[in-house]
C-alpha cells in the first residue's frame, strides 16, 4: 500500500537522466520505521525503478495504479480459475509481486511530478482494499474448485486470513486518520533521532504482503503451500492481536 499525498520532490530539470531520477527518488523516500523486510528492502527499491521508468515514459500516477491493478487482479483471477501447478504458481507470484512493486511506484511517481492528489490517494486505497478483500477468497475458490487437497478444515484458512487481512488494513488506515486528526503525524514527522530497526523489519516479515506474494510459487505442492500459508495467517493474526492492544493505548493517549 502506498500513499500518494507525500511531500513533493523538486520538479525534474530538462535533460535529467534515468540515474539522476533514481537518485532524486532515493533521497525522497518515506520513513522506513515499522516496514516489514520485503517491503522495505525489496519492494521499495523495485518501485523506485518502476517509478523512474514511468516518469520518463510520461505516465501519470493514476495510470501506474491502473497497471498495478491489472497485474494484481490478473494474478487473483488465475488463482481462482486455473488448476494449481508449478507454472501457475510462478505466474501468480510474478503478477502479484509486480503489482505490489507498481503499487509502491505510483506514490513515488506522484512525488516526482510535484505531489499527489486526494483523488489519487482514494484510487490507490480502493484498489488496495479490493485486492486485500479478494486475494484470499480467490484462493478459497480455487481450493474448492480443483480440490488439490481434501476439502475440510483447509477451507477455513483462507476465510480466516481474509478476515485478519481486512481488519489489519482497516485498522492501519484508521490509525493514520486519527493520528492526523489529533496532530500526531505532524509531530512524528519532526522526529529524526530514531533510526528504523532492521531487526523489527525481520521480525514482522511474516506479515509482509510481499512475502505472501512469493509464497504462491509453492502452488505446485499444494500441501506444502497451504502449510506455509497457514503459518503466515497465524503469524498475521497474532500480530493483529498484539497491535490492537498497542493501538488502543495509543489512541487513548491521543485523546489527552
């Protein structure tokens, strides 16, 4: 998930090279505090390259969001409509991963072009919401239709993962909204003495959407895939429970 309403980088100078554009993007990244490892160390860098490509191609941030949606929902469609196999797993993982990188690129491109817009942010979040709500349900449809493993408790895992993912997404957006309403985001933006923790990024890696994208490579071995997928669901659910306690206390402090 990217946010396009970020401080803008200076407008491009005539004749700016691709490498110079990448350099400007690298100097205008959002803070890395709390970001899981794949999103922080892999997806953000991929998004930076794609944003620079889109910038020199004359694409708008909304166009990049649209391409991201096309990749992501193509992968989700394959997941629901095509029998699982190793080639299908690679295709699904690639489409989801590219869609995720482009999801990072649209916000970075908005900064290069002078800043985002409320409409662009709305579009970005709506695509994210649809993606998060449909991905696990598409897997559920695929498992039910093609029965790569015996039907039974396995069908509950995508349902549970869907609930957890939607609640986590909503909670994250709600937190950002309440912090902004009470001025917490502004105060945090001026805090520069806290370096983002690499260890924390690694600890929360199981909750990373980017890691989930890559796990679909294992579709050719359904039992292995579902076992790993269930572990990610469990880890994400545990993270949500702990995060809710922390968020509630934080919101209580905002009232004061």
